[in-house]
């Protein structure tokens, strides 16, 4: 049964997705060039799962209000929360706000601990199976809720650029900017190493200051490969660039706040990183 209030839909039962979100694999008569999610959801899957496990196990609390963006990493993140609940046999009683049409059924799979899910409004962007556009951005930024955690992804992250986040579809940029700037306690950006050190598509008009301004903490989580030295060198270069940018901030700016980069290994454990607080403590 679904309840509609203030242009949001609250789901309290299993969700059957509308036909508009079916992939061509399920409907072969449909065009194959609209399946960005279907084509990309299995790419770098072991790394996406490692990142998802880390975030689900370390940053999500019982009873949290969590806002979740679009992209295949976000669906894997919800699966990571489901795995945590199943492993510990504990329902976390989360309220999930999302514009991601894949998150909804994933969070309410039969036989799993169900999540309360609110689908925010907007226009359907079929290639990403999400809601996008101006109205979606407004819904993401609503003051009716205060999510303690906001989780989003990116098509590319490049800290050697003053505007580090990029996205593939023009229609999604305004919504992603809303996730990246709306008030929250902890903003988390999840992006596996195959997208790190690159731009893909349109650069969002967002700086490090923008990402941290509306949050007490901003954490970027990526994977650290154990069999690709070229990727490791690229990640270390991005880490150095981020360190330089953080150290360039005035000492009194963002006092008490933290910007964190975390590397996660294949088994879902931490494999290094840096933080603004640690850099400032080291400089004293």
C-alpha cells in the first residue's frame, strides 16, 4: 500500500516497478541504447560491493534517515545494508529517501528486512532508472526531511581539478548537485577506482567547499586494487592532489568539520586514506 503526502510517495509493501524502467533484456523489442544502468551495473562489481560493505557497516546507524542518489553503486549500497541486516539478524528501521528507481525494489526484496522508502518526485530518466530534472532537484533539497546521511555517486572523480565530480547525463546534473549540497550531517560519495582520476561527461559546478559547506563531514570512498599498479599510482596522485587542496584551505575555515578520503580493499577493509582533521593536526 502506498501513501501520498506532499508530493512524496511512502511505500510500505513490496514494490512492482512500472514498465518504463524495464531493461531491453526484459523487453527485447525496446531500444538498446537506453540501458546505461543495465550495461554498467555489473562492471567492477566486486569493488562496488567492497565499497558498499564498508559504508553500510561503518556509517549507517539504527533508525537513520538516509538519502540515496542514482547510479549502480547506490543499488549495491542498498544490497550492502540488506546483507548487514541479514548477517546480524537485525532490522535497522531505516527511512530511505531516493530518486533512484532501482533502490525502491532492492530495499524491499521478499525475504529481506524491508526498508521504509520514499520516492521523491521528478521526470523519469530511463537510462539511469531514476528521477531527474528541475523538480527532482527541488524534491531532493526538500526541507521536510533532514537526512543524517546523504549518499551519492559520480561517473568520474578527479581531485586534480577544482571541480572534481562529473556525470554522464546532462539531465541528472542538477539532481546530483542537490544531493551534493543539501544540508546533512554526513555526506558520502561512493565511486570505485575505475572512475577515479577521470572525468566522464559534464563536470558539476561543485568545489570541495561546496561539498563540505552543508555537512559536518564529507567522505569519499573508493576502492584500492591489489593487481593494477597503474591504477594504484593514479589513486595516489589523486590523494596527493586532494591533500594539497585541503592544506590550502585557511586554517579557520571549516573548523570542526572533516573531509575524508578512504580507500577500501577487495575484502571490504580500509586500505588507507587521509582526512582534513588529520592533516591539520599534523601541521600544528
